């Protein structure tokens, strides 16, 4: 009997040691990502608290039905940082979207989402719907307040926000916005697909100051899908320096084992001025993109250093998207400006589209009404951030990589623009995107 008891005890001990061995093997295995690169320890904490347990989606007003494409606005009635009347700007942008794009029948597979912080309700939705040329075309509202998509991350909640860079000018809500467009919006649509059985593939962003000034007589989303593009943009903004140090640190911490398609760190590349973009949800949720974005989130630099969604989005597109899958839309006339209190542009541009026969006239008229009559300062050595008017952009100013121009325009492209700040600077050639 003692011998049998010893055998039983030995067997139990061996089974226990085997289980512990398997546990520790699994524990250390999951410390690495799918390609064996060690991840920061604090990244694992986030994945267990926010990513593994998908949050319940906030209510979506107006009888949401699943589509394949989404056009998104994130807006408010009065801007939390700029103090302007955002509602009237938003109404203008939405009206132009429906007038110049969403009037065609082939947009039945597109929904429009208006994300907000609680200052819109059902009455606003019904009013907006009544003002549009096409009623009931998939217009929905989502209140992000109090949801996991719109909050300071748990690991930053003990921060003294007064130490955050630029907090006197850019509110906490502004930083929520940056995190939303960089990271959380992709989580939202992933969760919507997962929990509601939807199959959203592409997202187009427009801001309240984003204006489509000419008819777009084809399906932008179908064009993206047909050509297998993962990212499309309209304008360039040269402001990538805030993300370069972070990306270098990320590559160092991953031992440079993640392959990248384009080393934007060595060149003064433009950033994608992402108040208008179309992006593939699958690409933005892909492993390398997510690994970098989750690392950025853990560093807290969106909140603490105001490293914005423009530079982060540009970084992942340059690094992880093959150049042939990136497209610059140049065919429609487009405007986006940030305007100072005196009415003069501070940053942005309006650029004629090559498919718009009235594009140049639209730009010239805009300059007369918004620059000349306002007596805004023009660009000069004394006013380097002044406005540049009646500037012609041609192929020498544009990288051939992402243009995908029709044959009859190659060598003949000239686009009139008005620009301010470092948006669509001339003479940058291959660096212009």
C-alpha cells in the first residue's frame, strides 16, 4: 500500500508539473505578437481591459441598417477649442455632400454617420434630414459620450491635465477626437460588424469645414474597391515631424523586425490632410497597423503631446501600405480651411479638380470673397504663414506615385489653388504624395 500511494503521489506530481510547464510556455508565448516581436508589457494590460471585451455599442438613431460603406462626421454645435458656430458649417458641408455626391442611385450601400458628444438629438436628425435633397438616405446619429470610444485611457486618468501640451488651446475633447480618428473609430466599426453582423468595408471622413464643390459622378468607394486601394486622400500637409521620433522609438523597441514599405523618416514627406480620406477598415485593423497604434496609445502622446491623428494615420499608411494601394483624388474641387477669428485662413486650401470645368472659376471667386475682400495677409518673407492665392499646381509639384492620372492628363495637369500654412506647398515633387 505505501508503494501504491507513492506511485499515485508521483503521478499527481508529474501531472501538476506538466500543467505548470504548459502554463508558463503559453504565458511567455503570448508575450510576443504574431511574428515573434516582443511587445511592451503595458500593451498587454490594454488588450485585456479594452480589446478582448468589446464594449456595447451606443444607440444608433434612425433605424440603422447595415451597409458596406460609411461616411462619417464628428461634429458639435459649438467647437470646444475654437469657440465657433460649428453647426452652420456642418450644415453647409452636409448639404454639399448630398448635392454633389449622394444624389446618385448607386449610393444605396452607403450610410452617413454623425458622431457627437450629446448636443444633437432626434429633433436635430429630423431637421437635417428635411433640409437634404435626398431624404432618408442612411443618415444616422451616434452619441459617443460616456462610451469606451470617447474617454481618457485608464492609464492616463491620474494625469494632471494642466501639464498636457497646449491644453490652454486644445481641450480634452479635442484629444478624444484625435484618438477617435486614429484608433477608436476603427474599433467602433469592427464592433459594429461583429455585434450586428454588418460588413462595413470602407470609411470616408468629412469635417464640418470639408466642402465638395463639384459633382462627383462615380462611386468613390467602388473605385477604391475596384483598384484595391486601401487609402485615398485629397490634400497634403507638411507636418510630419511630431510622429517621426515616436516611429523611430517604436521600430527600435521592435528590433526593426517589422517590414515597412516606405521610409518616410528620411525624407520631408507630406502628411495626408485627413479631413477628407477614404480608408479600408481591414487595413486599419491589420496587425502591423494596430501594433503601432496600440503602442502609441500606451505612450499617451496623443493626450500629453498632442500628436495628432493626421500624422499617425500618415505614418501607418506610408509604412504599411504598398505605394500602389494609395490614391490621391485630384478630380473634384475640394476645400478645407481652418479660419482665424478675423475670417482669414490660417491653414488649409481650396484646390480645383481636373474633372470640374468650373474649378478654376470657383477658386478665383473664393479668393475674391474670402481673401481680397477680407484683406488677408498674403504669403511673403515677412508673413510665411500667409495665404498663397492663384497658385498653380502641376505634375512637377505632385508625386507620380499616387496620382493614377488618366492618359489624356499626363503631362497636362494644372490645378489652381488657394492655400495657407504648409498645405500643398509647391516644388516638393516626389515628397508630395
